[in-house]
C-alpha cells in the first residue's frame, strides 16, 4: 500500500517548482542597488568603528535587529541597533508617532530601515499608492535629512499567501510584495532595498520554506530571522 503524501508537503513541492520557474525570470536582479551618493555613504559607514542602524516597522522586525548585530559581531563588526517596532503597525501610524520621529532624528544613525505592514505592499496598486507610498517618502526624506542612508526592508509572502486573495500562495504573494517595494522605492526617488523576501524565496527553492515561519505561517522563526539578518549584513556591509 502506498503511503499518501501529506497535503502540506505536496503544497510545498508545488511551491518549490513554481519558485524555480519564476526565479528564472528575475530573482537574480531583484535588488535595487543604493542610489549614487548613498552607496558612498555606506562605504564610509563600513569604515567606522561602530555602525548605527535604526529599524522602523512592526513585528516582522522584532527579532531582526538583534540577529543582525549578532552576525555582524561574529564577523568582527561593531554595530549599534535601535528600533521603533510595534505589532501590526503601518508606516502611516509611525508617521503620527512622535517617539519614532524623535528616535530617528536624534539617534545619529548611519542607516534607517523602513518596513511596511506585511500585507500592504502586495495589495492593488491604488491601495498601495494611497496607504504605503506617502509614508515611505516621508521616512526616506527624514532619514536623508538626518544624514542616514534609508533602506527599504522588502518582507516576504505569507506561507499560504494573502487570505484576501483566493487561491493565493507564497510565491505569488512574494512576487507582489517585491513589486510593491520596487514601486515604492521609485516613487520615493530611488531607495536601496534589502530583499529579504527574495532570500526567503531561495530557501523555498531549496526545500526549506516550512522552516522560515512560526506556526501562524506569517511571522519568522529563528531561522527566518537569521536569513533576513544575513541580507541586512550583505547590503549594509557589502559582504556575504
């Protein structure tokens, strides 16, 4: 008697196949490089004794700053991390939150990481332009005024996709999130992107997608945080 394959395992096999197909068309070129001038600022920051990085976002950023610091210090880099992160918050809510603005303006940061609520980047263009883009532009402007390099934190698709999109899955949602952050970057005058979602997609392609999440299929496991933090290290320090 043949043992049936669990539905979850079958689903991940299908996603892995889809990821390989879609990955052929653009994963390798998905990250926008730092804009001219800001690339030089990143190079200068790398030469400092301590690099200061500030994270603005929500629960997808809870475990990343500490993991990023751990990776950096394991490679002989000293970093100072700060954050203003609240579960479920949008960037628009941060715009109205004075403690976020005070930390950003007074922290003497080298890098400011900007992370939107997980669903907004994957929504229809009209919704994204209204709900996400103005807040992104606001924080990009604030970061640059404070002398820091802004980075957009491209998150990932949920394990089973967006619940408001019937038949959705990780690959399709991840593709929309990628497009949403690219568009937000362009609308903010070109901003470098940390493509964490693309790193997650590579893990799916390698058969490790289920290890990235906690049980809710949305938030990162310790492994998911590590994969994300590696992308931050790669972009900020220019090293794999």
